[in-house]
C-alpha cells in the first residue's frame, strides 16, 4: 500500500503539469498585435529619419565655427 502512495506523487505532478500547460497555452485576447503595430511604426520612423547626407539648416557652415582655426598640418585621424 505504501508503494501506491509513492506512485500518487508523480501522478499528481503530471496532472498539475498538464493543467499548467493548458493554462499557459490558452488564447489571449491581446496577443502580439500591439507589439507588431509598434514595430511597424518603428520601421516607418526609421525609413523617414534624417540620413545625414542633406544639409542641416540649423548647423553652422563648414569652417565658420568661432574661435576654431583650420589647420592643414594636423595629423590624419584613423
């Protein structure tokens, strides 16, 4: 009779695991819709971003920074 009680432990664990698996795999109403919409908005925003090839109207013109002298003998930076 004691052996049957020990077999009851894995049986209860198996039933509990089955119930948890059923609960974890249930259909949720929200799903991934909000995440996918956010990702689509992110991709659209990245396609519209400033690439840096256009001139920025607010940036100062090249060589026009006050107090900065241009040097032609400066070492090259790699």
